[in-house]
């Protein structure tokens, strides 16, 4: 059974940093994509960052230069380092995993559709 468990969320002031973690277990995809998504109240879920099994990464324009996605394959952990946080980054953050779609583009990787498994989310709140 696939499990994705996020952690690391919390409350910070604008300009602060957080590192989110997603512990993954139970999936056996040799080619895959993992991603971070977020959803603020009243808004649609949006892609934040993604990384595939070859190490290719994609970022939403709103976070590029501030957020970094990485993975520890040995520990099956996905990370999202978030720096220079702003109030508009406030949201529930989710990780997800998908079997590789056969192609990798930024738009495909950051779309919230077509993912096989999702975590339960971790809340990030940034105050001004």
C-alpha cells in the first residue's frame, strides 16, 4: 500500500524558511514523478514543484528562485526547501507521486491531475 506522509509545516513570519518532507513508501515505480502542490482556502490546487526519477525539476513561476525540490532516494523522502516565504505562500501543501507519463514537461509535471497517490497535507502559514 502506497503511503505519503508530509511533515515540516508550521507558522512563520514573512521572509522566513521552512523545509517540508514527504516520506514515501509502498510504490515500486522505476520511472516516476513526485511533486509538491498547495491549496489555499477558496482556491484550486496548484502545482508548486516537481521532480522525476531522472532528476529533472520544474517550478511554478511564483516560487522559482525561492523554493527547491529535492529527493533522497535512499530514504525515499521528498523535500521542499522554502525560503523567503510570503503571506501568499500560505496554504495546505501536499506531496504526490505518479508513474511516469511517458513524457515530462513543466505543464504536465505541475498539473494536479493524473497523479496516482496523494499525502494528507501539511499546513504552512506565513504572517506579514
